[in-house]
């Protein structure tokens, strides 16, 4: 039973497996990336996600979906970037308790928000919505085809920018909405048609990811910039904790 394009999600991907935490690193003051080793490697498309499940001693469970930040490979290792949410029972545990060597229950990959690198893509992300788009950018770079993607990232400030050391490049456009670095070539402000229109090549698929408000605004901007609505895929992030 194949549930997603590319044959990446089927019955066995919906079974839980126990992954070992290999490393934990900070991305921003409120976001961390967890590198996990899977006992049963599974192929994924950039843009898909894994479910992480925590089980308390009394049997209570809590699970949350986290997008893959890593490009597909054959090592059996994946990366999930998790934003810490106040009173988030899963995200707070991951940030405050989990260390390398621990084990986490996961299942995946899951989701239709996937890019198979068969054609060009225009990516627009806000805040933590950059995570699945980063997987797409990493995949294109690993293939030696960075020209396949154009990525626009909106962040509140330099401190809020995920993957700050890796993200910049000729494929990316950075937008700051509240405070920009001194050398920024653009004044602070929300995403606008002028930011996106020069990147539209025609025939590409667009991927939008962020909060519901950001996703709706970015979709409108893309349409105004000339991207057909039917070519836009949207993933909305909510504060599930």
C-alpha cells in the first residue's frame, strides 16, 4: 500500500522503531536539531516528517510530528529540528532532557509535502517553516544541482534564523521582519511580491511552509508574482508542543 508519491510511505513506515540520538545541536535560542540513527533505514522525500512518541512510566503517551531537516541518504541517519514551545510536553522534554545516547520512538517518513528533485522548485518559508525546505535545499546541493531551487526565508531577526551558517548562498534570499543585520540589503518588512517575482522562472512547483497566517500571505504573494495556484503546495505549522 503506497500512500505518497515516490513510494516512501507504506505500512512498514507506519510501524514504530527505536532510534538512537547521535547528537544534539542548537540552531537558535529556541530550536535544536536532533540527529538520529534508525535501526531500519527508510528512504524519504525532502519535505516529509517523522512522528516522535514519548511514553511515561504510567503508560501515558504523547506524540508530535517533526519535519525532516536532512536530505535523503543511505546512512540510516535523519535530522529533526524541534522548536521549543512553552508548556509543550514533547518539545520541552526533547530540549531539556534528551542527550546523545538516548533512544526515541519514531515512525515515518510520512506526508505529501515532498519534492523529488525531478524539476525546479521555488521554496518560501517563515520561521520554523524553513525546516522541510532546508531538506530540499540540502538535497539539491548534494545532487550538485543547487540551480533547481530558489529559497526565500523570512525570519524575525538574525538570532531567529535557522541554519544560519549553512543557509546563505546564491540560491537563497533572506528576509527579516523585525530586525536585520547591518549588512542586509533589504529593509525589514514582511514578504512582498518584489521579493519573489524575480525568482519565478515559470513551470516550477512552489512549496510554502510556516504558520497559518504566513502560509496564507505567502501563497497570495506567489500568485501575485505569477505562480499558478495549482502549482503551490502548502504546509501549515501550528504550536502543538
